[in-house]
C-alpha cells in the first residue's frame, strides 16, 4: 500500500514547547535547532516557522513556560530577610533547570514573568537604604553568585553521574601534606565537603556585606538571626 503524502500533521504551539523541553533535556540548548525540533514533533522546519519566528522566540516561549510554574512565596518584611528569601526562591526555582541559567546568563533573553525576583530584591535593598544604582548592583552580585552556584553544581553532578572518582578527587586524595598542610588535612574528604549545600550561608554573607556601611537605613536595619 503506498504511503500517504500531503501536508505534515498540524501541530500546536504547546506541542512545540513540550517537544523543545525534551530536546534540551537530551541535547542541551546548543542542540535545540529548528531541524532537530521538527524531527521531534514529526513535522518540517517550515511548519514550525508558522508558530515561532526563530530559535530566540522559541527560547522565550520556553522561559515563559517555565517561569509560570516558579513559586512566589510570601516574603518577610525585614529587608535583609526579604532579599535572602527571594534569592532562595529564585535558586530553588532554577536549580533543576540549569539550561535556563545558561540562557539568562547571556544577558539577552529573559522572561517578564521572572522579573518578580529582581523586583523584590531591588525593592528590599532600597528599603534597607541603598540607592537604586546600589540596589541594582546588589541584585546583579546576588544573581551572579546564584547562577554560578547552580551551574557549578550541575556540572559537578554530570561529572559524577558514572560514580567514578574524578581527576580532582584523585589529586586531593594524594596531596603532599608537607607542601599543602591544610588541603592535605582535608584530603579525600574534599568531594564530600565541597558537595555540601552552603548557598544560604553564602547569600546571607553577601547581603550582610552589600548592606553594611551604605549609609541611610542600611546600617540601622536590625540584626536578624543568622547575620
């Protein structure tokens, strides 16, 4: 029986977004091409262009789709606690999807829905006495710390997926304690110690440093537990 010819099956934008998520999970952002995506949905690249103009528009759809599911917790009133809580929520929302961080770090594409997080952090920083310029700087510092932490953990997780000792693990396990006495003391525990989750401790230290000594109300904000 001859195969059926004609137009490829109709596809929806929602199907395209779902398929694009699958492609990224398998091949990463670099592997997401219109040709690859067309194969995933059983269509043609030209059919996709009826729904999305190019890869950037597709990535924007993916970012919006993901941001729609990110939590917006009720935040504390204290400015320092509010910054920390917003940063923790941002990190929790992105930790399972490192590719989102990869896209956002390019400083081009973003989801308007996700702007809730910088809005909260900048507003809290200004409530603590920072100028708008200082508050934006503070947010950017926190963002780079957050993005770097997520990316580093994701990369380390991929290296250790096979369960084998990494080159770095071997180096630390065999260090000459006479040349590196402190690191030698850590030795084979390096992987264990560096795998600990210190994000909250780090972001609290950042917030304490960013708000300290900036004049206005920044020096007058009450000291809270953990700072």
